[in-house]
C-alpha cells in the first residue's frame, strides 16, 4: 500500500519482488522509507546469489537463532565476507549505511567466484551510489527503496 503504481520507484520494487529478491516488511507494505536492516540486506543479497546451500552446523550467533528466517542468509553473508559479525553477534536490526551498502555490493561480486567484468561494473555502481549520496553521506542510513533501486542496477549486470 505504500508503493503507488505511478511512483518513480514502482518498477524497481516490482523487479525485486517478482524475482524473489526482496519482500515487504508486511504482506501489504514494502517499507519504502524504512531503514534497510542488516537482516533484510543479508536476505536480499542471499536471494540475489540464488540462495546457495549453507553449512550452518558450526554457525553460532548469540543474537539470532537458527529458526530466524534470515539465519541461512546471515551465515552465508558472514562466511563469504560480505557482511561482518563482531564478538559472535550479527546485529540483525542494525541499519546499513551508504558506504557499507556499496562495499557489500563489491564483496558480493566476488562471492560466486571472480569475474573481472562483473567486478568492474559493480565497482562502477558502488562509485555511483557514493556519488548519488555525496561524500559527506557515507554514514547516512540507506532506505529500503534506495537499496531496491540500486540493487536493480546490480542484478541487471
């Protein structure tokens, strides 16, 4: 209900939703202006990567449970060096900032094996993200809609 069909970001959100990459915060709301949380970001990147098999046997985070919907995504993102965990904590509700988002996209491009062309294109997207937000905005939290818009660029590489 928070995504009007005539909005500038409708097609981007539809793309992410229809490909199964990103869901709403509820069944009827995308959460356009909500901050992108680490849990949602991990799940989205995991989905984009094709939800690969994950060895969760030795995975342990003190702040998330194996029954959490994003558990496999968190384990995958941390084990592939895309996101971090500190002191055994994943911090699922922490908000992703602009620089963290851009860096994670570059790391994602290496997660499935090295592809020079894709890596260069991803670095270009990362620079454009930083340019769009401005150098003074590195620590600005990225919203779910801003993430969706930029992830469409990544998915279309």
